[in-house]
C-alpha cells in the first residue's frame, strides 16, 4: 500500500494508508495484493475521469465513494475477530479475552453518520460489547475510546482499545438486554463541535430519544468496537448526513 500511496501522490491525490488499502482492494482484480499494469491503468483511467469532474481535485475517499467502493469498513482487527461481507461485518471466533476492530474512515472535520448494527451478541444481552469511536491521532489500538455498552445502557470510556472501562453517561433509560440482536446504534459525529450524538434502536422497536455522549472528541476519530464473546458480530455502514 505504501507504493500505491506514493503513486497516488504523484497523480495528485493524497491518501492515507487505510485509503490506499481500500483502493488496492477495489482495483486488485485477482486479489493477489498487487496491482498489475492492467489494473493500475484501470485505476489511472478512472482517476483522470474523476479529476475532470472535480475541478478542485479530490481526495481518495471522494474517489472511492464516486466509483462505488464502500469506503467505510472494518480496516483493522485484533486477535480472534474475523471479517466478512466486504469487511463490513466483524465476528468474534473465540470466547477468550477481548478483541477490538477499527473502521477505515478517519474523521477530522464535518459531520458524519455511522451506523453499527449488532448482528449477534452473547445471549442477546450485549455483554462485553462496546460500540463507538477511537482516537485516531494515536497508533492503531493505542488511542482512547468511548463506546455504548448495550448490557448497561451507558457510555464507557477507556484508555485504549482494550483497557478496563470507566462508566460514563447513561444513554437509555434502562438497557438493551433481551433486544440486542438486530439493534442499531447510530452515531452522528460532528468534528467541528467535537461531539457525538447516539441514537439507539432496539431490535424490533422504535428509535429511542437521541442523546449526546457527553464527551469532547479528540482532533480525529474512527469507528471502534470491542467484542468479548464467541459469535459477537457487528455490521458497519456510513449513512448520508
């Protein structure tokens, strides 16, 4: 991906390593981890067309969205997490320790809507599961995190992607136990205000009142989850603001 980043820079498109990885995934037709001359020419032809349609130039993220590549996916996973459905879904394959995943989208400015759907949780309880954001100004998995804990109905904050949790603001009146599998957790991230508003929709129910997480976000964040039980699974999508 480093070589692709350098090539994109020469072509006038700035991209980080996650965006370069997403470009590689889109244009690597035989999935061998490299771009052939034909595949690279395909990328360049579409880039030229893209740049012609955006007089001021554009980012790799804009290019990926324009050409139908799902920019938002689980880009990094730890330990016993496995990705599927174009890396949009992550599932825990063991019941030991706790693992985390980071989304590909780094948010530094503007407003973003992130949707996390809980595909499955331990006994439909949401135990040992958090869904939220990680500090993207630090190395992967080392930044502080905040996440909604369905089992308790509270926001929890942590020093990094794996550390012990600190209780935060309550987001729902009670908790989601018994109606977690299929529940949706929507985050409205406003990087200009450094805030995030959660909207929780229990499985089979209506959206609950939206609530501010009550935390000031760092200068850059990305989607983050922590899963602790075998079979825990979460789907990640980006919505239009």
